[in-house]
C-alpha cells in the first residue's frame, strides 16, 4: 500500500466569523435604541431648559431679601459695577501675581470681605438671592438624611438634637509673621491663656470682692449620648479642650464652678436643659447653672418651685437649625421663669449712643414675632444687637443692694433673671463692648465678679485679655 494512501488528510480549517470590538457592539446597540430613547432625551432636555428658565425668570421677578430669618444672617445685595471698580480689581490681581503664597494669605486675611472682586460678589449675590433658597436647603438636608449621612453642613442629626461639630474660627500669626487658620491646638492654647488671665484678675481683687469662673459645655459635650454610635466623637476635640481647661484651672487655683457634667447629667435623665435647634441652654439649664453659682458663693438659691414657668413661644428654631437647613425633631419652646415682682426691676441696655430701657428682663413685644426669639432675654430694641449688649445694667427699683459684675457671652442672657433676684447687675459682653468700664469697679457695693461663657466662645475669643488689661491695673493701683 502506498504510504501516501495511508496518510490521513487533515480536515480543511473552517474560518470563524471575526468578532466585533466591544465599542462597535455598543454603538450598534445605541443605534438600535436611538429611536426608542429619542423621546426620553427630548423630555429630559426640555425639563432641564424649563428648570433653568423658571428659576431665571423667578430670580428677576422675586424681590431681593435683606435678611434670612432661617439662616439668621444678612444676605448679599447686588454689587455695584463701575470702571474704577474694574480697574481696582485688575490692580489687585496684578499685585497678587507678584506675591508669595504666605504674602497672599496675609494680604487676603487683612482685606477680609473687601478682598472679593466683582465676580466673587455677584456669585455670592446669586447664591443668597436664589429663588426658594430656604425650601431647597430643606430638600438638601432631607437628601443627606436619606443617604444615611446623618449630618448636613457640619451639623449632626442626633436623636432629635441638631449638634454642631467642632468649630475653630479665626486666624493666628506664625512666629515668622505669616498668618494661618487657627487649629484645635490653638483653641486649647486660647483656653489656657484665658484661664491664666482670669487667675491674674482673681489675685488682684481686694478683700470683699471675689471671682467665679463658669464655662458651660457645648451641646456636643452635654448631649454626647444622643450622637450616632458611629460618630467620631474625638473629631470634636472635646477631650482636648476640657483637659486644657481643667489642667489650667488647677494649676492657677482659679475659683471655678463646674457646669458641664452637671448639665450633662440633667440632660441624660431626660430634662430639657439644652435647645434642640440652637446651641444655647434652655431657661431650665440656666436655672441649674444659677443654682451652682449661688452655692459657690455660699448663698442658698431659690428653688424651682419659687418660679412660675411661662411659655413665650413653642416655635423657636435657632442657630444650629440655621446652619443645618432643616429640623426633623420639631421646634423648641422658650420658657420665661417668672416670679412676683419681677417687673419691679429696671434693665438699661447701652450700645454706644443707643439705649433701651425695660421694665423687668424680657423684651417680649419686640421679639415675639421675629425669628431671633432667644433675644427676648435682655434684648435691646435694636434687633441687630439682640441680647449681646455692650453694657446692661439691672437694678431693683427703690432698693439698694450689693452688685455683681457679670462678664458673659450670650449664655449669660437667660441667667440674668435668676441672678437679679439676689444682686444688682453690671453686665458686660466683651465681644461688643469697647468702652472703659473701670467706673463700675469703683462702686463700693460691688462684691462679686462672675465670668460665664460657653466653651465654644471661651476657646475662640481672646477678649478676656481686655478685661484683664483694665481690672488688674485698676486694683493694683488702688492697692499701692
């Protein structure tokens, strides 16, 4: 047999069809779907154009607002445009081009809001005056909650409470003269410095005048148990701040009244001592603080039963609501702790050349129908000041009493009705007071000085140095 005949012939190779690239397959499918999706695309495009047209028209139809009641701030108004303005903006930009990064930071920090050019200001104006801004902020907050983020604009939604996260503000100067944003370490140093200054005040006081320092916790400190389990509490740096405070209090032997843990205990037991939509304590929280301060002076405080609790409003929404943009736990109730004869006091509020005189401690008519209802406590007739007055004097009509000098932030506003039951008051808010207050130190009836702050103010404000710079030299000079 022929060898060739024994050979098995290999089958002929069958040519397989060439596989299309994925891009071509996708293109084919898109072409197939084109007719089906055309109507949907047109509907989406039309809806988008209608959305832009609607809000564009509404922007010009709706009048500009000067103030946002929900955000509690003035809104940007339309900036003016001129050739000189354009020229100044160009000069500024050329100047910035020649600077180093540190020089730019210092320059911008010094200019503040005046740094902004026309394009910046028109952008801020559009953002502030955008139609239905308040409603859209609520929608945004609801979306954040729906995505299980449990916070919006650095405000945590925590068991009905709106709790603001850490907020270190301001700038500080480096040793080389450059500027930078303050950090939590800087805040801790400010706490230590403030305590040390208060120690200097206490040591300079003559016999017969004593000092008490009382720093209240932030809501994030006292309502810690309300925070979500996954919330990183260490990010609030609360432990750093309170350790710096207690260590310096002990080191300088300052007479301090403990408020944070006391209020935390009351809140965890279910008592309404902090507002849920605002960073302040309630009137009940202020009462408990008053009681602790009185005990530290060796004075018996009035009992809760000695006051009649009167509801001022049940629709208060405060600063954390303004920042978060929405509230899902309901509005707050503001109570006034009244007692027989509490209108037999004269409260004189002095802000520069402007003066307001109240019978009692509450400006109910002025603040009943506006959003800033917390300013019912010693609020001036100028609603821009609220209760944060430069100087407030409280006296009991027809009676000469000992005096207490209260140096405070806004937490001190609602404690005034309680303290006034024992003393005439001289109240200073160093954030707004620039005048010389040494004349009040000359009063022979002055017997107590109380410094009352919330930790957020205490760690961000260095204004206590203004008080120390006046009080310490005054009493040292008298002692000579």
